[in-house]
C-alpha cells in the first residue's frame, strides 16, 4: 500500500510540473540548417528579431517588445549575440533573423513567415495567461528551423517565460550532431 501511495504522489507531482513547464513542439530543421553557420553569423554580433502579435494584450505592442527583449537576451542561445529589433538601412545578404509569431494562424507556414506573410488567429481562441509562440529561424526567404512553444504565464516577468525562451533557443538553434546527418552512418547500402 505504501508503494502505491508513493507512486501516485510522484505521478501527481510530475503532472503538476509538466502542466506549468514550457512545452516545445513542432520542431523541424531544413537540410541546409547548420549550427556552425548560425554561430559564425551571430557570435559577437547583433541578431535581428521580428515580433508579430502580442501574447499580453493588456500591454501595448511597443511596451511588450521593450520588455521582451531583455528576457530574450538573458536566455539567449550559446553564441554571444545581441538581440535587436533594429532593421538595417540595407538588408544584409544573407539576411539571418528570428521571427516570433504570437497567435499565429493554424495554417501559417514557415515559408510564409520567412517571406514576411504573417497571419494571426483571432485572440479569443488563446486562453488568458498563456504565452504561445511560433518561432522561425530564417536565412533570406528560406526557413532553416522552426518550433512552437507554450507555457502558462501572467506576464513577461513571469519566470516561466524565461524558461520557455531558454529551452526554445536550445531547440531552435541546436548544435546536435545528428541534424542533417544519417541516423545510422555505419549501416549504409553498398
């Protein structure tokens, strides 16, 4: 009986933790994705972010973006990059950027996001107190990686937003050696 009680308690604690933990999904990488390219393009440089939508409509768009930037910077990926919203007078080639879409339409594709065609779903569909984002890493008009992430959050200062961004960046900008490589390199057909 004691063992069953301990198992039930562990399941409840695990269920509560997962209900408040960030959830990352919808992850995909283009065959051209290469972490070393991302690192070379962003290390000790600025990295442009485009934000579309607002997860906290009680804040104005500019105020939300102003408060989001330091949270992103505190949870940045491994290169020593500096996130910026500034658009250069002349876009660089290649044009690397992160596009973060809040309240994205269900049929929004990465190709459209990187082409600047962003659509949103009506706000009432998203429950209050939820931070949900569709993030796409673009090079010019090509999507290199994508992921969706969601967590319950009351505002940008909520620690769960920082946790989500930290995990999202680890997934979106992965340095996993398996990306773009055969899963079983020793088992090739001859």
